[in-house]
C-alpha cells in the first residue's frame, strides 16, 4: 500500500502561491471586465485584443492569440466582433495572413480604455509602498520566468500513464 502523505505537514490549497495568485488575478480580471463593459461596452477579451493591437500594429491573428493567451478560434471571434463594430481593420498580409490595425474609432476607444487601465493599476499599486512595488515587480518577473521554465519541463516530460 502506498505511503500516505502526512497532511498536517502540507500547506492547504488556500495558502498555495499558485492558488492565491490565481484568485487575485481572477478578481482583478472580473473587476476590470465589469468596468470596461460598463464604460466602454467591451469584453475583457476585446480590451486585451485592442490593447495588444495598439501596442503592435503588425500583429496577425495567430500572434495576437498567442500574446493574449487565447486559442486562434476564440481570438478569431473577438477580432470578427471588433471588425464588425468598426474598431479593427484586417489588411491582407503575406500568404493567408491578415495584418490587424485599429481604426480611428478603435484608437479613440483604446485611449479611453488605457486611461481606465492605468487608473486601475495606480489604485492597486497605491496600497503598496514604493519599496513593496519594486519587490513585487522583481518577484513577479522571477516567478514568470520560472513558471515558463517549469511549463517547458512539463511539456518535455514523458507521459508516464
């Protein structure tokens, strides 16, 4: 019979770093989604697409989906809605790709959204001291790097099942 782990020595899920970060991230996303829907009539996915296109107007659908962390089909639906609303243009690129760019209306919407995002960011960072902010940025960078390394290791790990 396999040895059972001594549960008393294990950290409960509510204290695990990944759980706490996930819950915090979800709460941040939910509050952002509510504000952006109310003030700008966009979903969180639409906001992310608009912001990423504004940051890099050479994006194709595939690259946009990767950067946003969505699959291509999900991002295609988001971009289609944005195009129908007159916020994004698709221009034929090389092969079967399309370059994505914000329209003038999309740029104006982006300006309002990025202002609201910056306000939210400042609100959350205001609860931290300047030193805590520096530590948080460094810690998040380290955790993100390690998370990507662990993800790669997990992908490369042979399936033992």
